[in-house]
C-alpha cells in the first residue's frame, strides 16, 4: 500500500507536468501560433523565445526542429547567432539555479536519478560532456543545472557549450540546405 507522501509526490509530479505543458503550449501559441494566425512570417522574437525556453531545464521544446523551421525565413548565420545567445542565457540561468539552490531542492525539481547521471558524466568526462550534450539533441539544460550543483567552471561551460551549439546548428544548416 502506498503511503500518503508517495501519493502526494505522484500528484505533485502530475501537477508540475501539466503546468509545464500549459506553459509550453502558451509559449508556442503566443509566438508561432500568433504569427501564423496573423498571416505573418515568423519573427526572430518568436524564435528567440522558443529557443530560450527549450534550453531551460524544466521545459522540453523541440529546439532543433524550431531552428530548421525558422531557416525558411532567416539566414542561417543570423539564426545560429540567435540560437547560441538564447541557449547560453538559458543555460546560465540553469547553472545559477544549480549553483545557488540547495541540491536537495534541485533533486525535487528534477528526479534524483537524472541529476546523479548528469553529475556522473560531468565528473567522468568534464568538458566533453558539455560539448556532446550541446552538440547532440540531448538534455544540455540538465547538464548545465548539474554543472551548477557541482560548481563546475562557468567559463568552461560557456566555451564548450558554444562549440557544441555552433557545430550542431552549422550541420543542421548544411543538411537543410540540401533539401531546400
């Protein structure tokens, strides 16, 4: 039989998931949806908001798909620049949350298993973890959060995030160029 605290945890996780889903739907509706309804092409503001939101550890957004979608309206150089800047700002927020908030609070916000796994990768592979989690469509915001918990070097986080993000979006631009 489940205890009352287990039931409360389960209910709170469901409520958090629903609240975050509502936030994601609202962000998309007020950016991309609004542009579509008004018959306008997509704006850099809507891309920036979606991309920034996707790099916050508590929201899941298809940032790579958004990048490819917005390539039909904007030059890849401009879009790559906006993607890197918005991702770094969001990752800085993730890092600072991990750095300043008690690790027990962080593990309540994100499952302890996910935080422990992220910390394990950072401790084992360091900067390579930062690079590959930004280069591949993996959870780099969670890595930034764990890096904050571990008091990882912020400069290294930024350098290897920039390298991974730049290569990812450069390759996506080339791939998109083949199909356009």
